[in-house]
């Protein structure tokens, strides 16, 4: 049986050094000493850090360069040596002689970004080796389920591959610079939304679109149409409806309740405006042209469907990460619905299980910078009230869900409770989308129209907004 050689503490194996390029490291440092502006290129274009250097002395020299730049002082061989001397590191890096020798090792200072990318690339490979080393250790020591190791390792590999800087402090001016560039691009393109559009104008006006990194909860009692609204949002996004010229938005839909065939039927009926009953019975002969046109349009939609009935948070996060790797512009993830997900620890009580799931979805949204919509049930206790409009306290296992969510939306249709109303089964009905929580904006009520025969919500003309949330 083949054996696997253990990894060294530095990420290497017994018979080889970990990835590194000493010449590239020296060229980076020498180029900065020749032309100080090269340091800005390395920070902005390559995002090079002291930890990316393989040799500790090179990391110390680069750190001294950054320290001088932060103090708006000149960066050259003399000042770098003085800074290292002040820090007590000058002799450890080889003294002034080594620092003065670095410029002579540079083929061309103009290519500093290329040299920096080589250094950064080798550092990424070393971090990958370190991640695999940790995974190897966990295989022998982890007492929990294997899925936890898979999820943690896959998450760490994704971070290495995409160079996320979640563990670093960032200056405000860097954040503002990025945001101003983004807003300027949107303004020049005439685009008012900063997030993924829902296709419902009033909702998009209130939220600015579903924002990257946000967890949104869409909750309702049974028969209110929460799955239908989620499908409508997915359909609008993937068909480019309401995207203001940006085109289709890729969406991942995880359905733990409906099969992919049911989802296809619902979307086809909503797009072709043919009742679901007619589609199920195959009674579409007179509407065949509409069916074909709708099918052709939907077949081009960048929508990925997973109808696994046994889905845990680790499984979901792994699948989304893999899809994000193949589809970098993935713009929305929808989970239907939260309470049907498999708990990772069946021994915990239900409140803790749901809390772990909602927290996992929030972490996924932040990790991949994608909005995540999770559907949720509401407690039946609300039906004991005279006014049955949902409130935050009606969320089942509400503590963690309410805390993790950036936006909480409720669907309310009066006709569902008005059993004596002759119009309660009308094909067109009024509905309310109540925004009960909006961490970064106003709350209020969006008025919609429900078309039962097509399982489709449409925007209504009127709307009412509440004030900003406290």
C-alpha cells in the first residue's frame, strides 16, 4: 500500500523545498530602491505583503519599506537601512552591504509588477501546502464528521485561490477608493442599482438591489407564495429583467421541497402565462407557440438548480464555492427552505440547529460576496392574532435568524385568511411584501399582485414606505 510523505512545518516535504523564487524577491526589493513609485504598484496591482516573501530577511526589508511609505518618508537604501536599524533588524538582514547590493540584481525596474506577481504566486502555493498539511493533521485527529474537514479545507483552499484579505486591517481610503470607482462606473452606465436586482421595481428602489454579502430571509405562512416569489426573483434575474442593461445574472437555486421538474414547469408557466394545471395535464396545444418561445428564452438563462432533499450547510457551501469557481459572476443564491435543511449535529436542539444553518449561510454570503436568500417558515402563533400580518417575532427559531439576517421580508395576503370572501380564490389577488428588517436602509411595505394560475407575482403601482430602521 502506498504511503504519503508527511509535510514539513514550512509546507514542504522531506526531499524538496517549498515553492519560492529568491531572484524575484531580490528584484522586487531592488526595484523599489531604484524607483519608490514601484512600491505603490506592488500594493495596488499585486497587493504584495511582507508575509509573501520566503526569506525572513526579505520580509523584514519589505516591511521597513512599507513603514517608511506610511510615514511619507523617502524609500531608498539609506532610509531602509536606518529604519531596519531602528527596529533592531539591520544585522539579521545582512547589514547595509546587502541592502545596497539589491538594486544591482534588478533586470528592469519597469517590470516590478511582474516580479511581485511571481513572489505572490509562490506564496500562494506555500499557503496551499500549509492548508493541505493542516487537513492531513485533521484527518488523524478530528473527532467529528468528515464533512466538517471537507468544508473547512475547501473554504481555506478557496481563500488561498482568491486571495481574500479577510484577516487584514484595511485603511478607509482604500475602501472609499474602490467604492467611488464602482459608483462612478455605475453612474456612467446609467445604472441605479448597486446589487442584484429582484425584477420588482419598488423592492429594488427600496433596497438598491440585493447587496453582496447580505443574508436575506423571505418568510411566510404556508400558501402565501414564498416559493413562487423566490422563483420569480430567480427568473427575473437570470432573464435580465430589471437589470438596467447589465444582462442576465447567474443564480443558484437550492430547492429542498420541489423537484427540478416542478421548478421548470412553474417557470415555464410563469413565462408563457399558462396555468400550471394545463402544463401538468399537457393541455397546451392551443398555446404551443407561447410554450416554445418561453422555453427557448428560459433555456438561455444562467440558472443552476439543485433539488437534493437531504442537504446540509456544509454540502451547500461546498457546492456554491465550486459553482463560484466556474461562474465568477454568480450573483444570487436562493435556498428553499431553511427548516428543511439537514442539521449537521442531530443531537442539538432545534433552535441551535437552525442557528448554525443561518450563521452558515451568512458566512457563505460574506465569504463569496454574494447575496443569499433563504426562505423560512413562520410560527402558527400569528394566526391567533386579529391582525395576522407577520412580525419579526413570528420567525420560527427567530433569535438566530433575525440576528444573522441583513434583510427580513414577509409575504402577506389577506385573502388566504378571508375564507368567506367570494373573491378569495380569484385568479388575481393583492399581496404585501413587508420589509420587517433592513440593516442598511428603510423598512416598509411593497404592494404586489398575485396571479395564482401562473404562480406569479407582479409589481403594483402603489407603494408605502416606512422610515429608516432604528
